[in-house]
C-alpha cells in the first residue's frame, strides 16, 4: 500500500512538472550536465551575490546598477532558454552562447563608457548607436524566449508608433523620432530599458524573489498545505477549501499564478477528485485560488513593488491597501467552493486522517517566522530592501532551529542559484516594459491615449472603468502581470486619475484586472494549468474559475467607488460597515452563480440574489438596505423550503 501511494505521488509530480513547463515559459529551461551546469550555476550564484552585496553596502548609480543587473540576466536567459522549443534541452547550442556573450556585452559597454556617455549628454557616436541597437534587439529576443510573442508584438507596435507619428490620425499624431533619438532615449537614459521597472527589479524585486526561493527550500509550502488540511480538511468540501487556504498562504511566497497552481495543485486537485468534485471544477478551484496569490500581502506579485514606485508611496502602504480586497477575494472563492460542496453533498476528510494543528505548529511553525518578521519590519519603517535582507537571513536561521527542517550548506548555495533563475522572467518583462514606457514618455502617447479613452467613454466614470478593465484583461492574456501593469498604469490609469479617482485606486484597479486575466478565457494560463493536472477541459475549467473568481471582477469597482476599502480616508465605522456589506454581497453573488444558498436556487431566486448582491457591494445606505432585504428574503424562503423537504423525508 505505501508503495502504491508513493507511485501515485511520483506520477502526480511528473504530471505537475510537465504542466508547469507547458504553461509557464519561465520553467521550461535547459537542463545542462557537467561543466556547463557548473558554469551556469556559478553565473547565477555570482548574480545573487552581487545583488546581496549592493543591497548590504549600497547600490551603484542607477544606470550602473541596472546595467549590471541586465547583463547578468541577459547572459542567463540566452543560456537557459533555447532559441527554439524543439531544440534539445541538454545540448549546448553555440548560437545561444554567442547571444549570451553579446547580451552581457551590451550593458557592459555602458559600464566601461559611463563617464563619456554622461559627458556626451545624448550625442551618440557610431559605436554607441550600434551597441544601443544591439541591446534593444537582444532585449526583444530575450522577451520572445522568456515572456512570449504577445509581449514582443506589443513592444514592436510601440516602436513602430515612435517612427510613424507624422502619419498617425488625429490625437495619436506626433512629430516622429529618428533612429538616433529613439536609441539614445531607450538605451542610454534611465527613461527606457534602464527605467523605473528595471530599477525596481534590480533592487527590491530580486531580494524578495530570493527570499521566496529560500522559503520554498525550507519546506514552507508543505507546512502551509498541512496547516490548511488541519484547519479545513474536515469541513464540507474539505480538500477544495484546503486548496483555497493553502494557495492563499502560498501566495505570500510565490508571485506566479501558474507556479502556485502546480505547487499546491499537484496535492490538492487529486484530493478534490477523490472526494467527488468534477475534474473541471477541481482545476478551477486551484486556478482561482492560486491566481489570488499575487493579491495577497505581504509578498505580493512583483508589480506591487512597481506600484509603490509609480504611485510614490512606501511599499507597506500598498500592503495595507491590499489587505481587505485580498480577503474579500478569497472569501468569494471560499464561498463558491462551500456552496458547490453543499449543492453536491460533498463531505470532508475524516478528522482521524488529518494532521493535528498543534503538532504541525510545534514541529514546523518556526518556518513562518520570517514572514511575520518581514511584516513587522515593513510596518516599523524599514525599507523593503533592508527588510528583505533581514528576512533572507532569518529564513536560513529559522530553518536551522530544528534538525528536521535544517538546510544543508549546499541547499543554501542552491538557494542563491534558484533566486537568480526565478527573477529572469520579471527582469526581462521589466526591460521590455521599459521600451514601452520610453516610447510613451518620448512621444507623449500616454496623455493622448488617456484623452482618447475619456472621449470614448463620454467623460463618464463607469464606462472609463469598463474600457480600462477590458484593456487590462486583453493585455493580461498574453503579457505577464508585471509588464501588463506597467503598460496599463502608463496608458489607462491616467484616464481614471483625470476623472478624480485617487492615484492608488487607479493603479490598484489595473493591477487587479491584469492578474485576473490568468483565469479569464480564452487564454487563461492558470486555469489551463489546473485543467492539465486535473485532466479536464481547459475552456470549461476557465469558465468555472472565472465564476469562482467573480469577486476579482467586482472588487476593483468597489474600491474606486469607495476608496475606504483601500484604507484611504477610512474611519473604523466606515471600514467595518463597507466590509461587512461587501461580504454579504459576496455570499449572495456566489450562491447565485453556484445555484445554492440554503437550498437549490430556482432561476428567479438566482436573479434576485445577483441584484441583491450587487446592491450590497455598491457603497450607499439605500442600496445596502434594499440589497439586504432581497438577500434575507431569499434566504428565508430557502430555509423554509429546506426544512419542509427534511420533514417530508422524515415522514416518508
């Protein structure tokens, strides 16, 4: 029997690895052996050591820090991501080695000629122009390999716009740029490739990703899953609730929806299927819960660090603003799971088969200490960089408190390698997004598009929000969250700000819809990954995931209309009342979408629940009262109907 369980576990892990490589491009890397494996590992470790050194003793000048960061990243990208997917994953391809050398050489050119470039003040020599063009082309090629063609198309579209300005119609027309102007702006200033996104990647993001790599090495993910099992495994639909809870906890460490799906889904999805959940629903639960991981403080997706820079507030303010919306999101997914379990009469796991919460906390509770301490440090006023440095050290120290969790020395070194590998997708996305920002700032495109968006919506807030939502979701279908946020915050968020929406609300709005694209068909990577593990239909899984994640489609409208949810000008009473009515509204909406509240819902009841839920979610005393009356009315009717059914069954 133990051998059978071990075999099932190995098969599930193999399936998970295949799914991860299929739907998460950053995981589909070369697998070297021998001297090449040692060289790549040494390069990655050196990259991490450089980042730790500058974080400890002071970063270099902005462009120099970012140039070194990009040079290491480009070399690793071309060595780890082959030019073609069909190429052998174990064989060295000399084209890639050559591109890796050129990818490192182009940023190194800035390092070696920094003083002369500053003194020339934008006047490029022929060599400058060649190296700049080479750098831009290689960033685009690295984007193709790591991020995918959709992002490449977006970058090329913006580059085309830079040259085609005089030929553009109406509000989009501009004077146009020549090659020297464009290359100088994009590659030799801190307004393009070496702009704010890459700067944040070269400081905060790298350290937090390295922190996450060490937390995973300590076995924190398994601790979260066991803890979730102990808390919720026995309840109705227990394994599905475990998936929601563990994915939410894992989201504090992992900023990737697909990686989160595979990491927790390889354990939770088979459990859900055994309990009786349909495979399309089991995959959807994990996809919806894992996608929300990027919304969950304290370590959110990489875009949250960019948001702090763009909005101009400390990162801890982003964390505080994200708390209530993230809780509402996971409550919405939890409710969807609960009502589906009730509707299908799905039971939990017997308590005697579950781990004891006391034993888990006693044996591995110390692994969560770095997460608790990093929140304390951020609240206490530490910079994110300093807090992350302390947390990295604590992750290693805390793991050593018990022999069963202690990391051997080789694992600590391997953590440096994994941290460097894990940052590559974010690094490349930030560099590519820098090209977009560079074109926008040089041509004035941001204000032009914001004005066009306002004209299209007739100057009304709700239509502007709707068009912004569509833009973010469409971009998110092929562009990772980091790049998606950079583009939409540059193009769409200003339109909301012009209409009087607080800056933080506008940026959080586009951030949410960029993330939720991962479960929005037809291109729903998290849902596709969930269906791959569950063996379900990707499209149906995506539809189910969208229903479970309905909160994410509504919450952004809530905090734009009522910024109190982001703790902007919040009073205790206003915060509590808005949150409570929003939760009741989520209950109404989730029950309507699943078709069960206290009993199976008839169509008119579902419609009334949707109306009542939306009224409760919309801020305002009158809407809250009407929505509450509608909700309580349906609840009373269903409770009576359910009671009568039980009486009839008892009499029969």
